[in-house]
């Protein structure tokens, strides 16, 4: 378990370094093409400001985008008590608890660290899960908090969005710059093609990296939940129910897909191919194989 956490942390650092390199290449490419190296300074300045801003508000933004409502113990004693007991068992501060009014069974955790964490569950999840299954699901989310997955997800989400923004900005610069200098533009068309390829591929590569990070952390959170609750059958049963009752959420947002325990988007070939979630049957298979190891 701890070896897996350490490995994921190392992989996360490497992926984040890759994001920095990718942003640098995009900025340098545009600076070279427009023969204006101040562009690179602008890219890094925007990146730095955006990263700090995203770090502090991402958790609140995710809760708002999900349409979640914060609850107290008197609002929903069942959910609140389960989260409270898990936080005590895990040795974590009590997170804020939210409920999302949606029939699709799902849950997520967010925040920059355990001291600023939030967990949310849909009304559909509360309806179909018994107490042991609900404990397993919320244990999964608390494991994301304990393993600092919430921080990684926040940072990776912000970097993916940032690369998309920079690529879009690059397209606009090429378009308007091209019209402005159309009569005397002696730049090589090969340079423009290279920049266009970078602008198209960069968001795709960023999304693939986000997918890789998220998939491994879902497996780890499943196992960590079992380690926390000491009841593998609860997690296995909960995953089976999530699979059999799966439906898209009413308020869908692709940017938040990686946060949820189950894919909240409509299923399709492309959705499955680029999903941030491993197949539930694979998750169940890993838990079944590891029963004797917990």
C-alpha cells in the first residue's frame, strides 16, 4: 500500500515536470515563430498567476460546479456520521460534507489538502447504498484526501485547463497575426505548421496524462478504502451497485470527470477510450485478487 503511494507520488512529480516542459515548449514555439521572446515571459506569467489562483479556489469551484449543498449533522446524520467516523479512523480533520441532488449514484472529494478538504455524495448514492457500502464509498473519497490525491487532481486539472487556454491563445495569435502581416510575412509555412501541430497535440497529451494519473489513483483509493474499513466486501459490493445503477449525471462537466468515483458522463466509444476511470470490472477484479493481502 505505502509502496504504491510512494510510486504514485514519484510518477506525479514526473508528470507535472512534463507539464512544465510542455508549457515551455509551447511558449518558446510561439515566441520563436513571432520573433518576440516576450511571448514566453507572458506565457510563464499567466501560468504562474493561474496556477496560484487555481490552487486556492479549485475546491470551492468544484463544489459550486457540481451544484452541491453543504450539510450539517442534523441535515443528514447518516452521511455525516459515516464521514466523521472515517476521519477519526484515518486521523484526518473533518472535511466539509456536501450532498448533490442527483439520482445518478456518485461521490467525489476535493480541496488542496486534508485541512481544506470537502467530500460530496449524490442523493442517488445515498438511496441505493446500505451503510457498509456507503462507508466503503466515502472511505474511497477519504482515501483520496489522505493520499493527497485531491491536491494532485487539483494541480493536474489546472494544468490541463491552462494548456488548453495557451493553445487557444496560440491559435488566435496565428490567425490575427497572419492577417496583420499577410503582405510582408516572410515566415516559413513550416513554422506555422509546427505551431499548429503543437497547439492541437498539447491539449490531447495533457488529457492523456490526466487520465493516467487518475486511473492509477482510483485503483489505489479502492484499496485504501478497504485498508481503512477492513471490509473488502463493502467496496466490492458498492462498485457492483455503481456499475449496475450507472447513469450520467444531470449536471455534466468533463473537467470534473476525474474527481468522481464513477464516470459521470454519458457512455460512448470516445468517452470510454479517454475516460479518467478504469473499468469498474477491473477495479472489482483487483479487489477480489487482493482480498487476502488487506
